[in-house]
C-alpha cells in the first residue's frame, strides 16, 4: 500500500522497476524528499520519479549505471532519484536544466546529473566538510539546442 511521504510524493513512486517485482524494502532519505518536494513546489507542476530504487540485479542491467549507484539502497535507505516532469510533452533539456538548477540550491544535494530529459539527484554524504559535490552532464546532452539563432 502506497503511503504519502510528502505533500506530493507517494512511497511507491520510488519502487524498483523490476519485472517481476523484487519488492526491495527501503525508506527514502528525508533530505532527498525535502529537495524533491521543494523542486515540485517551485516548478508548480507534477514530477515523475523515472528511477528510484534499483535492486542489485536491476542496477547491473541499467546501461551506464555506476557499480556503487546511490539508487541501490544502503542500510535500507534510498539516497537517489531521477526525476522529470510528469507531462511527457514538456520533458526536454530546458525543464531538466530548471530542475538541475533548483536542486543545486540545496546544501544536502550531494550528486547532481543532467540528462536530456531528466535530472539525477542524490544526497550522498561528502567525506569531509568543504569537499566538492559531484556534478555531471551526460554526454548525450546537447546544450546548443538552448541557443537557436
């Protein structure tokens, strides 16, 4: 049974997408939920969790996934989610960049990745205070599409 974990997010939105379901048990990190809800409030549009929990099997089968991905729960806690707008007609680099920018404003955002139509957000812990946060732009992203002459 899905339960509300914030004003706009249900627990089952973060479930592993294995088929058949693997039923990985987890809780979503409270800082991650705060960041996602703040983004949802700022954008004013529903968001879709395109990737939440990945069991080890799912993570291994996901192209480009890191071996130690934060999508794989640590001690039963999920620290990562890929999000995009719920409306597929508005999923593009501009909206992904807006989500990226909003997520980057939160100190708890440890890892942040920009993809062509979604954004990866995680709340990984930094080893030492002042350590740089992980940031990346996927090689498939073509930012020149933002600047049409």
